[in-house]
């Protein structure tokens, strides 16, 4: 299995490398498909997903589940999971913090993860057993850390937002995090938050989204680096999880305690956030 994964990782690297110049060329592309409030796809999203999906399927025999066109179900069997442009808002604005995310998922578990950040000339890749490679060079395993020393990536929010994890809960969580962590960072890209957690740039990442194309590649990287990945409730992350909490050992435990205290405070105040019961 290790030899097979290594071969598939090499193919995936080649495919993403070939697409990187087109990715860079398209920076600043305007919205082409409206997907809801504050969410859209550019023509490059569509083009890159078609191109990458075709090449991956032809070269590996595995189908692709992409953000824009969907694909096979992911709880069983083997498939690639692709986000052709992660951080689309950044990308369309000409901001360099965006990238291509690709994972190979087997029976719901990511076994290969790649995060390509062409605007930063950074390429993160790993198989499930590690190590994580940055631009072809292996990175050390994550060491045990403390939240007070760590920068934490934090997902986007609108304080007036409703849904599974309401904006007011995210706001309260951000406040608690600002008191306990070294620094908070909002990159506007789940892929960057998770890749930087895997490399040790960040001590952890709080991800409110549940889409597999956003999360699978980064989850594979963090696990390969020796990090801890759960949902916000502390349950092991799976392809069906509704959120991600990824961090270095030690930091993860402190983040989980902080989230639990914020949930309890919300319940006591009678605000009833779904964040505390999203999977109960």
C-alpha cells in the first residue's frame, strides 16, 4: 500500500504542477457562477476542475469528486477529492492566499493530501504515514505545544449569520481565542490554515465548514505531521464531519477545552447554539 500511495502521490504532484501556471495566469478572474451569499465560482474554477479531473482519472483510474461538478460518494471506495481554487474570494480579488487542494480518500479516510499554493511558491504533500513535504523537502513532526504560544487559524464568520454554527457563537469563540492564544489569523482559505498547521506555522486551525473538498487534503497533511484532527466536539474527523479542529498535540486539548467552555456559556445564556449539538 505504501508503494502504491507513493506512486499516486507522484502522479498527483505532476498533475498539479502542470496546472499551476494556468492557476497563476487566472488570478483576478471575476465571478462567473453565483453559489449563494458571498460564494461564487470563477471560469477558472470550472476549467481547472475539468482539466484536473480528466487527467487524474486517465492516469490513475480513480474518479474525482470536485467542488464544482460533484462526483462519486466518498464514504466507501476510492476517489480523488478536488477543490480547484480554495480561497476563491481571495483569488478573484488578486490576493495571493489561495490554492489547489487535492486528496485521495479511501472508505471515507484521506490517505493522500496535497495543498498547492502557486502564489506563494509553496507545495505541501504527504501520504497518510508522513512525513509532510514542503517543496519536496521533508518537514519534522509536530511537537507538543501550548495555546498561549501558538497562532491559530480561524474560519470566516458573519456575526449576524444563522445556520449550524451561528455567527454570534463564532464571535464569542473568537473572543475567547483572542484571550488565550498567541495570535489569531484569518487567511480566508481553509487549505492554507490546515497546511500551515501541518507545517507548524500555525499551532492549530478552527474550521466551521464541512465540505470534503475544503477539508480532506488538509486533514491528511495534519495527520501525517502527527497533529490531532477532530470536529469541534472532539470526535475523530471523518469525511462526513460538520467541522474541523486541527492542531498540534497539547494545543488541540486546550482548544477543545476552550470550545467546550464557550458552548456551556452559550447554553447558560439561553442562546442555544447548534455548535454544541451539531452531531448529538
